[in-house]
């Protein structure tokens, strides 16, 4: 059996109560997420329900893209996101492993790829 320990989040940002402060669905702390480093990110909804897991070489632009483009699996569910956790993971192979593991262990609601539990 392989043991995988998911890293603790390096950054966690919460949706603000007053969404007028941000044009990105109520999130005002995107500046806390690195623009240049890679890792994995997790979108959580009400009651810490795991909504979506992704990976990126450059985290901040990739996360923002999920809130702006029309091809994201989250495009119809953006209002549900209450918290974003980010873990810095430099190695692309490790990012791939963590993403697949977290999607399946956490039963991410809106991931469509890499799903083995359905």
C-alpha cells in the first residue's frame, strides 16, 4: 500500500462577506497566492465540502482563470466557492500524484478527469 500525506496548505483564502470589495466572486486576498510557483489548489464550499482540485505551474493565474473563463468545470459553480487552499509543490510529478489522490480521497464534486470513485 502506498501512503500519501497531503501537505498542509501554504495559503488559505476565504470569501469575504462583502463581495463588493472584490470583482472576483468575493475573494480579495489573491495577492497572497504566489504568481510564479507551482502547486495544487482546492476549492471548498459550505461545510468544507471539496468542490474542485487542480494543479498549476503558476498558481495565481491558473486559479483566477477558473473564475474568469467559460471552459472551466467550475463556470456554473463559482458562487459556491467559500475557501481556496493552496499547497506549493515544485515537482510536476508530485503535483500530478497529489491532484489525483485528493480528487479521489476527497471525492471532489466537480472534477471530471482523474475520477476513480464513481
